[in-house]
C-alpha cells in the first residue's frame, strides 16, 4: 500500500483507516494529503521517479 496507518494513527472515531481525497504532482514529487482515524490529517510526499521504480520492482 502507498499509505498505511502508524500505530498512533490506528485509534480514533474510525480506527485503523488512512484515506486520501486526491493527490498532486509538484516539481518531481507526488504530494498526497490524507486523514487517519477521522481525527487527524497529514501530507505524504514521495518522489515520482522513486515511486515508479518501486512499482516496477514488484511487477
């Protein structure tokens, strides 16, 4: 999975859930705003080339 909850993000109104409402590419980074357990939010960032390389490695 691209996003998974850390232990401290598994508690809350909706436990053990991480969800995103979209993503965007800025420069060469994929930026993913996300929320977890219906109480917190965060932003994940990964370099697009690194993500594609990882996906090819498991294909």
